[in-house]
């Protein structure tokens, strides 16, 4: 599909690699050069046949792409790609969008299958609803348009076996600013129960140990590369989250009472699980500037010692 190819090329162009992190964003004037390159590459692509897959007011009919299967013999995820664009008759908005619908199959465990499917559907529905209700792609008078605004949601299976299911959603977009954005959201489950994996369930001392290990790794990286803000240490807690935390309380603790009460809501998980251990993420502007990109802290399972008591490795 043209949109998938475009998103992949744009992401590749925007996201480079640094010794300090994983994903370095291209910003400022370099954006126009990147966009010109993308246009040249995109011009030779073709689009799959069209079929209505979601009803989103002010959008044209999304196109349906080929399905992809990810996972393992224990758990399989089938994705079907959808794309659409703004209504050409609405001259005040111009944008394209892409998202996958995901179907999970867990043979012999329909209860867990339905539980996880519900959460997958809710996440995709929230993306589509945001496109429908947001001001995304708004065209302002006297503002130059570098490239049509777009927002893409992607899905990836990190681990799927008889013990752990670890998934990531990537949200990428550009809306006429100085640069685009790229964020990641993680879902981690116990395969047998479908319960979210929390730090408490991994071990009573897991959270403190994770904070200790990430802090040590960040200090080592800062000493070698000067990757982070000067006062990055006070924000380390924002890298070690399992989704059970109250962000208002954490922000107040870190930044003072003025930031509290801004309805930040619950935290999102900032970690995923591989076959070898855990990876904790510092998203954009958490410990580091936008130019550094998203920084990952890889911690082998063995480093947690007795503080990891869950049998998942």
C-alpha cells in the first residue's frame, strides 16, 4: 500500500540512530529535504483496492490492505491495514491517516483471547475517534504548508509465547509544525490469564530494582555522551512506569505543586518484555531533548536477581 510505504520511509527518514538512544528525529529546515525525498520515492507506489472499513465523518472511504500475521504457535495476531484522508470538499482541513485493526487468536484460551481483543479494539477505536473529533489537519491562513498532515498508528508484536505477550503501538504524525512526532505505547500480558503485567506482579522489589538499574545505566550514558538534560535525574521515575501510577502525584513530586491538578490521569506503561529481559523507555522530552530521540534502557532479566520472582524467562 502506498500509505504504508510512505509512513515507513518517513519514519526511517525522521528516525535515525544515536549512540545515546534509538530514534533521533530530524527537525527544522532538514524537514523540507526529507519531505522532497519522500515525495520522489512515493511517486512510484500503487494503492490497493478500496473497501469501506470504518465510518469516520469528513473522511473519504478508507482503503483495505493485505493482512499480516505476527506471533507464535501459542498466540497469533492478524492485522488488516486501513487508510483514509480528509474530505476533499472541506477546504479547512487536509490530512491522511493509517491504522491497523488487530485480531488476536489464542488457541484453547478463549477467555483470555476475548479479554485482550477488547483492549486492542478499544485502542484502535480511540485513534479513529481522535481523527474524527480532533482539529488535526486544520489549515490556517497565511501559514505555509510544507506537506499534507498525516497521523499513522502501527502495531508490532515484541514477544508472544506461553508465558508473556508484549505488544507495542507506534503513533507517528506531522501537523505543519517544525517537526513531526513519534510515540510508543506498550501492552504487556500474562498469556495464561490475560492480566496486565505490573511491577508488583513481577516481584515485591521489582520496581525499586528497576529504578536502581535504569538510574545507573542513565548515569553511565550521561558520563559518556552527555545525552540528557542537566537535571534529568529527578525525572527518572517517569521512565519506570507500569500503568498503575497516578501521573499527577508523580509530576507534583518531581516538578512541584504548580504542575499538579492538571488532570494528567493514569500513567502509560513505559516498558516491554523481550525473551532476554526488560526494556524501559525514555520518551520524547522526558530525560532528553527532542533531537536525541527516544532512548531505551535494556536490562537483562538476570540483573534483577531475587527481585524478579515471576516465572516468565
